[in-house]
């Protein structure tokens, strides 16, 4: 089925947003802790927000990539989960950062949640169904 020009533009914008978010996540993951962007500057919620940032960032990443490539589930799953694992391992080489298995698992969980959410949204709107 051929897409309209406007839906093609929207699809390209979503794909560009997905790749831009991945680039931002790479920067945020591999930069020094002083230069790393944060949602908060301290206080009571300081321990909670890094968890929310990890799950949320990879959730949005999984959502955007699945919207961009809905017929390439394996590619999207490997890209999102693989980037989480590889970037966490690469933190070993950043002097003031540390790699943790739990952080990687939180990121993968966020990515999987985003992919599943995108899949559910597309199923609800009937994307990919053949018209009778």
C-alpha cells in the first residue's frame, strides 16, 4: 500500500527523531558526569530520577524506532537493547562513570516497554491491516 506524501514526511520526521535521540543518549551516556544532562539538580528525588531517565529515554527510543520501522521488529529490538548494553559497557572507559548490569537491565526494560507500547498503539489504530 502506497503512503501519502504527508504521511511519508511524518514517517521521515519520526525516523530522524529516533536517530537524533539515539545520538543524544550516546552523548549523555559517554560524557563525563559533570557534563551529563540531568532532570534535577539534587534534593529528595535525586536517587529516583536517574532510574526514570534511563527507563524513559529508552522507552521513547523504542517507541520512536518501532514507529519508524514497524516491519523490522528484530532490527529495532537489537538496536535498542544492543545500544543499551554496549553503551553501558563503554562507560567502563569513561573515568568518572561506571558500568552496572542493573542500569543496563533498566534501559533494556524501558526499550522493550517502548517497543510494546508502539506495537499496541499501531494495532489499536489498525496499522498494517488489509482493507477488505
